[in-house]
C-alpha cells in the first residue's frame, strides 16, 4: 500500500470515531434517518438560515463564506446575501422560470454606481469559484442528495454507512452519520434531532482532504416567503 493510501486509511479510521456518543441512546440506522429526512423535507415549503460553506475548487480550499439564505421550494426560488468579506453586501436572486431563468446579482459599487448583472446559473466564471450552482442551494438539495445516494447504494448492495453517535452542533442536538463513497472518500451528515433534517454535510476525498462543508445555522422552516422575497425590483 502506498504512503498516500496509508495516510488516507488512517484519516478514515480517525474520522469515524464516535462523536460524543451517548450510551443511553439506542443505535440509529443511517438509512432510516435518510428516509425520515426525505419525508420531513416533503413538508417544507420554504426555509431561511445562515448558510456556512467552505469548498475546494481545483487544488485550493477557498475562504469560508457566510451567507443569509432564503429558499422557496415551489416555484424554486433562492435569495442570497453575503455577510462577510470578501463579498460582503453582495446579493443574488434566482427564480425558476423568471428573468429568463438567469441569476440576478447586485454586486455593489464596482464602477462608481450600484452594479446589477444577470448571468446563467452555471456560467463558467461563476463555477470557477463554486462546486455547485445556485439552483442547488438550500437544505432541500442536501436532503435529496442524502436520500438519493443512500437509496442508490442500497439498491446496488453497496451502502457502507455508520452511525457515529450524538453531537451538539450549532447549539443543536444532532445524530452524526457517515458513508464511505464509491471513490474511497467519505461524507458526514449532522441530522438535527428536532428538525429531522441535515444541518451539516462534510465531504473528504480518499486522502482525507476536505472537499466541501455546508452548514445551515438558525434553520427555520415554513416561514411564509413570498414572491417579494425573491424579486430584485422589490429588494433593491
């Protein structure tokens, strides 16, 4: 076994140690949690949160971002406002089927006046700094990925998942689960015990290099978002 592979295996062994496991609680089935999360998400019409993300794009881990995030499921709509440097004050809106299906972004004072641009959600200049586009934003997408990936692996007889115990994250009680991925990497989820939804997902490659981490702080569900929350003309 190569040095790199050995290092990756050691990282995996260290990473799957139980997260503050509570011996008084029964073991949790990760597949059951994935199903419960999907069922809960089917009841969600909209959500708000502070979205925390860190991503590796290419060979670099980009600076962490803190974003106010609002999402409506139908019609799918997203509002994002960056709360910290280097993009503090930037805003972006996407509504499926409106504005020619493009993102409308307010980038601030770039040229001596308020700059508003439109672009495709998967424009190359945007994807150079992001692993996912705005159309994948929100806890709904993370929940669907969790369910779909577990379901597909289970159908193929290749679901390797573990319950790692309980963990308090963002001052919320969570169950922590992990799955070994097909490429040798591994992914963790923190499932909120009260909301029954993932409030964090973290992915590493086979050599324990961080690929992405997404967290949903102060997640609130079914708050009653309207068209005005996603209309640039009303917002700006």
